[in-house]
């Protein structure tokens, strides 16, 4: 990812049994916890692979082993962003629809706070390491409107938050509510690009481009994902075609990234096919009881791990990648680096979770 998500599912809340008014606990979807964890790990794989590709200048002549190791890692990565949108759609439309605007604003704030805290952390760290390509005050101002270097992986949040806001807005209207605040926020997001352009034209001062908003593909993944996640167990009777289509779509991604253009867009048909395959293969899968506590704990730490992992990529992966290794050696190095980045990222996230810093750091 340029990609990356991190995403947080809302807290489980009780559902209501009809006439008697009894409450029953809402089902906890351990399969979705598993997908969240898989997406977090896959994003880290993609970002590490990107460093391998970057080391060769995206040219196999500069180190074919490193080049192909990086591109293979990137070829199995693209489903992560669509599935984050799918989880977002399921959470708002099916899993835990907002009961009122206040609840929805709480969800939005839970994502906005870590976004800007981590942007500040990355800008400060890059300043200390003398890596910022522009003055930090300028980068900080631009980050209010879109992701900046070195926090490039946070681009996803500028799309994710408007998607959940729009879906919640529609759900609240359907429920007979009047979410004026959400509507005003969405209107502000919609007109921000033209407002910034007008300010530039009138004052002659360059204004940052606004990345707040969403494209058709992100909304389609969110709504389509909600539909697929809501399918009952046993609805997909034949899974073998998915096992055939999944590696074919990954091979297609490898071909596109190496022969057409790197990076393949999230709206590409190969990405869509890959995402549907992964979703349907894991959705409603039964997680054994003994693994559930650990899975839930790690899934809860996935957003924080996503937020911090690029620090470890920059400090550990980038200095160790070279163009010399053969294909197998580059593959082994990539695997070892992935294990190190995942271990450090999840350990850090679990640590600040124990320190009750989850709302601040994700």
C-alpha cells in the first residue's frame, strides 16, 4: 500500500430481540479478526517488498533477485486495501450500525486522533534523522489535507474516514435521524478541493491539495464487502474455483506491475478478483476456541501495528536491502525482515495497549 489501514472495528454491542425486548450479545466475528490480522501483515509485506523494488530502481538489470523478490511480495499484497474498505462497510452497515450521530462521531474521532498523532511522530522522527524534504511546518500544514512523506502509508485514512461517514450518514437518515453535523462534514469534504483552488487563484498563494474523500472503487468495496460478509455460513458451497482464481489474480498482478505499470491501481480487475477470493475463503471460517483469545488480542493491536511499522521499515529494512543477493537469498532476507517488522510492530502496539494509549496511538 502505498496502501496500508489501518482499520478499527467498533466495539461489540448488544442487539435487541424483538417483541419481548430481550437483548442478546452480538456475534463476534473471529473470521473478520483473522482478515484484519492478515491484511495488516500483508501490508507490511508489500511495504517491505517496495523497498526491494526501490533498491533496484524498478529495473531487473540492477539486481534481478532483489527485483523479483520485491515484486512477488507486492503481487500478493493488493487485496489488503479493498478488504479494509470491506470491513468498514460491514461494520457500519451490518456489524454495528450507528444508533445516533454522537456514536458515529466517536468512531470518527477514534480514527482521526491516531492519524494526526502518528503524522506528527513521523515528521518529528524524519526531522531528527534529517530526512524531511521540506520544512516540517509546511509538511504539517499539508498533512491536514492529505498524507505526506514520511507518513505515506496514512493516505488510507483520508479515504477510510469519509467512507464510513457517508455510510453512517445514509444509515442514520434511513433510521429517521437528522445527522446535520455529519452532513455538514461531508459537504465540507466535497467542496474542499474547489475552495482551495479558488484561494490559490484569488491570492496567488499555493494551497495544498485535499485528499479527503473517496473514489468509486472504495465505496464499491465497502458496500460490496458488507454484502459478502453478511452472507450466512454455507452460502458459498464451492470454494475450489476461488483457490484457482486467487493465484491467477496474483499472477496477473505480478504481470501488470512488471510489464505495464507499477503500482497497479486498487480499482483494477485483478485486485477486485483477488479481494473477493480472499474474503469468501476466510469469511465465516470457524476459528478454534483455543486460538480466539490470542486472535482477538492481535486483531485489536493491528491498527497500532499498521501505524508504527513504517518506522521499522525505514530503520531496519531499507539499510539492509541490497541488489546483490540471488533470488532465493533475497526471498529469505525478505521473509526474515517481514518477521522482524511484524514482531516489533505488534509488540509495540500491544505495549501501548497495556498502557491504555490505544485511543491515542491506535
